[in-house]
């Protein structure tokens, strides 16, 4: 048997107090010789508005209806008493508690600007309760009105504070989702740019090889084009699937890579005219933080994409993963001379290295991209990450 939660105990205690206060209201009305029909109607409407379970409310029972109807009945009752010659009708704590609860619901849950009007009506109904009884004694009525103002102000202030927390939480969740979707869109660009650039390079290679007398050499190139196109479509399908998902679990299915995925990148990059080799130091652990592994994957992916765009004449590309002094070092080196001729539409926006720098430095690392050390031909991209970050 499951034990009740503290929230459930508090709710049960509050309902018990509300029921006891309402019974006291009915006893007061009966003792003073007044009919109990109006108190019953007001309290019944208030109980329905406050205690009706959220999952079982009909569609028409909106927050506005819940907070307006009981307060309107109370105001009509008070107005009828004031317009007649009947003696003052006493009020009890039950009706006041119901109106305070409705005021809380109006301020916290009603949509704007309904929240303002519903709260004004609930507060007015609460403040008119003393007038209903002390209409011939203005001083006593004023004292009770002041008490009602304090209670109404405190209730409305608490509800407004909680509403502001709900709003801030909603804004924070929206900003997080928006930032995550922008990052996912950037991932989609990285994946597709990598694969499509490979397709373009290998297509150019296939056109040159088609003029040779040995067409069999085209088969590995065409197989590479097919593989790159398949991977690009799969990447787009996975990423668009995540973008369409509005739930918070979308971030958990974000298609980022890791150190193990670098081997697949290197294998897929190799071609009949380009040799790509991966050297991974055994000291490089696969238990590095996920964000470090994802950033290392992006460094290798962007570097290989740039080799295809700007140094397609490179014959050998080397990717190294080492761990000097407890830091992860990722190095991508090629021996190309540059000068690759790409169609104008295939050129990137020039922000790949900028984005990589932001990603790496956000993790406390460093990124360097420049000519190959030693003065030889080629280019080198080197990133260093704090392995314990």
C-alpha cells in the first residue's frame, strides 16, 4: 500500500478545513433565521470551482467560468440584501475562504487580461461580505474591509509571484528548446556538408576517370558516392526527426558523434586517390565527457570537409588522437597544396572554423588551424581539450 504524499496530505487537510468552515456558514445562517438556500448555492458553486478535479472538468468549465460564477452569485446576493429592508445577513469563514481560493486561481491561472477582471470580481465579492452584515455600522464594516484587503492582497501577491515563476520557467524552457534546435540545425549542416562535399569531389574524380581506358576504376568511386549519399540522407532523416519532436527528450536523441565515430569518418573519407589514416593513442579513454567527445568529432569532421573543399589534391590525411599531460589532443594533417576548383554554390560560408573555435573554447580548450608545421606543404588543424572538463 502506497503511503500518501505530503502534497496529498496538505490538500486533504485544506479540503477538510474548507468543509468545516462551510458547515459553520450554514449553521450561522440557520441560527439567525435566514434561509440557507443562498449560502448553499454560493458554497456549492464555489466547491465545484475549487475542488473539481482538473482531469474531469468539462471543456466549458474554464478558469474564467470557475472564478466568475461563484463570485457573481455572491455579489448578486449581497446586492439583493442591500436593496431590501431585510436585516443584515451574517457571513462566515467558508464563503470568504472560497472567494480567496478563487482569487488565487484567477491571478495565477486565468489568461490575460481575463486574470485582471476575474481577480477584481473575486476581490469585490470578498470585500462586500462585511457590508452585507454591517450595513448599519460603517465603522465595523470598514474594519472588516481592511482585513479583507490584507487577505486579498496577500493572496493575489502570492498567486502573482507563482505566476511569474511559471512564466520564467516557460521562457527558460522555450529558450533552451530554441537553442537546442539551432544547435541541431547546425549539426544537420555539418553532417550534410561533409557528405555532400564528398559526393561532389568524388563526382569530379569520376568524370576525370571516365576519360581513361579502364572504366573498372570507376567502381570504387561510384561506391563511395553511393555511400556518401546514403549517409547524408540518413543524417537528414535523423536530424529532421529530432527537429519535429517538440518534447524535452529531443535533446537526448541529438545525432552527435563521439570518439568511436571518428573511425567511421576516417574510413568513409578514404578514396582510391586519398589515403586517410587514424592513429589513436591507447591512453585516450572512451570514458571522456560526452561534450568533449562530440567536440572532437566535430573538429575531425570539419577538418576533413575542408580538405575536400580546399585540398582535394592531398594524397594523405592523418588524424591523431593523443593524450599528453592528461589532455585530449586532436590533430588533422594533410599534404595538399590547395587550389581546388569548386563551383561557386559549393563554397561554404566561411564560418566552420569560427563555430569550431566557439565550441572548443566553451569547453576550456584551444583550437589552431594553419600551415603544416615544418614548412612542408599541407594544412593542420589541432584542438586540445581538458580531458577532465
